[in-house]
C-alpha cells in the first residue's frame, strides 16, 4: 500500500505544471506592425481577475526568436512607458538577465506569482529561477494588466473582458 501511495504521489507531481491549480482568465495575441510576437494567457486562482489576489500566472508562447537582451530592453521600456518606478527596478532587470534565456519560436515563458509574493519563471515547463521581492510580480504583470498598458486590447482579452 505504501508503495502505491508513493508511486501515485510521484506520478502526480511529475504531471503537475505551474498552471495546474489555476483557471484561464483569457488570452490574446501580441502583434507589432504585421508580426505576431507571442500569444499570451492569464491564469488566476479565482475568476474574475482581482489585482493582488494570488496566485496568478502569465504564459507567453513566442512566435519568433527573441534575444534575452531584447526581452529585458522591452521590459524596461514598458515600465518607463507606464511611469513605473521602484528602487529595485535595476536589480530586477539584472536578475532577469541571469534567469532568462534567449527565446526561439514556440518557446514558452511562464511567470507564476505565488501567495507568498515570490515570482517563479518557467521556460518550457522547467523552473528557471525566481525573484523573491513581492513587489516584482505586480510590477511585471503591470506591463499587460495596468490600465495604462501600451496594449489595451490585449489587456481586455487577458482579463476576459469583451
């Protein structure tokens, strides 16, 4: 009996993904001019979306190759566009440079923010690393979910607003 319980637990833990306990809120496509950059999906613990209700996850499936330097530059640009400023912002960008890989078409990058505020990044379902400052997750998600986002239609799609 003990062997079955351990085997079943082990099999379940392998099958679990970062999104297993969450519900998809919405999805949309990020385009730049005529290029599809990525497909985005927002996952929540409970619908409808409520800011600062954790856990939450954002899944990005890339439709083209992108270097990690371009991802980091885009993150910094979006924070600047949102007028988002935090004393740890440069440290976060440095941490992202360590955590993120270069992206190839069809790669998935997932940000999972847990109840304790720690942000975990997964690349193609494998844990890459984490950022422990609780302010990071909301600041990163603001790129897509803040009312002042540069992509309001994508925001509406992610939030499931029609």
